[in-house]
C-alpha cells in the first residue's frame, strides 16, 4: 500500500507541463482524483493517462459464464 502511494505521487506533476506554473497542493489532489485539470494561467488541459485494471466484478464474471 505504501508503494502504491509513492508511485501515484510520482505521476502527479508539480507544475503545468505547458507553462511551468506551479500547481497548488489542492490542484495536485484534484488532478490525482479526477485525472484531469485546467491550468489557471495558460488554460492548458492537463490529462493523466489512466491504466485500466484487470480486476473483474461479479457482474462481469456472470456475463462470461453464460447460461447454466
């Protein structure tokens, strides 16, 4: 669990990649949660890539099993 929080903090930029404006801690939290944010200085849309998980829910499993 600690490794997961470390890897997430490495993905969140501390500044806008377009203009270099420093993001506030609150903006970094929003970016970590929503995975998208608009820079207040240059209006650049910062979008982080989302890696899909391989976990299946119960409804996905029942769809794959077919009729009994």
